[in-house]
């Protein structure tokens, strides 16, 4: 678990857990420097080290799971805003179709934003950092960057779909 924690944490995440990583190191130190498998007191050492390492491992997994869930939410944004029908539409019908699609998508993005906020609060509640610390602010910047990427990918997804639909080649192939 110790190796997994250290190998999976991103540079922006490690400072948030520095005190817990130190606790792990302190708990494991006797096993590295003085104890052997048949030493007196090995069982209490193993219990204590496992307890601390398990707590930190679960916390890291929770952080990673929250970020993964945020990514899954944002992946939904890359779907095109609406699908094109096979028959040609007059401009007014296209506008109505567009307006009918924008409202629900906007509501969905707002609700997704609330879920992302809830996941960030869950991470905050589990880690319990000083909210004004440089480490927490850096982590928030990292998450904000992921959200900006998610929004950008959403816009790009719709724009690429629109570009494809307006392509002369696409229209010829699909008989439009």
C-alpha cells in the first residue's frame, strides 16, 4: 500500500497528504531499521503500520475516485448538442431544434457542476486541509484545469460534429 500510495499520487496531491505520508514512514521505520520477522513486538508493529497505511491508501483511493467521477461527468459534455435529421430543415426549424436542445443541456451542465462541487467537498472533508493553504489552492487549480478541459472538449465535440455535418463530402456520401 505504501508503494502504491507514493507511486499513484500526482505532484499536486502529495503536499496535501504530506503529514499522512510522514506518519506512514514513521510507522514503517522500525520494520526497516530494527525489527525482523521473529523480533519481539512484531505483531503490534504490523497492526499499527497496517492501520496507518490502510487509512492513507483508502484516502488516496477516495481522492482518485472523486477525480475519476468528475472526468466521467465531463465526458458526457463531449456529445453533440443535437443530432441532425436526414431530411433538410428550414432555418426556423433548425433554430427551434437548437433552442430545444440548449436548455436541457445547460440544465445538465449546471447539475453536473453541482455534482463536481459535491465531489470536491467530499475530498475536502476527507483530507481536511487548511482551505487557504497553498497545497489546497494548487489542488483546486488542478481540478479547475480539468474542468476547463472538460468544457473545451464539450465545445469541440459539438463543433466537430457541426463541421462534419456541414461538410460537402459528408452530405454527398449520405445523400443529403
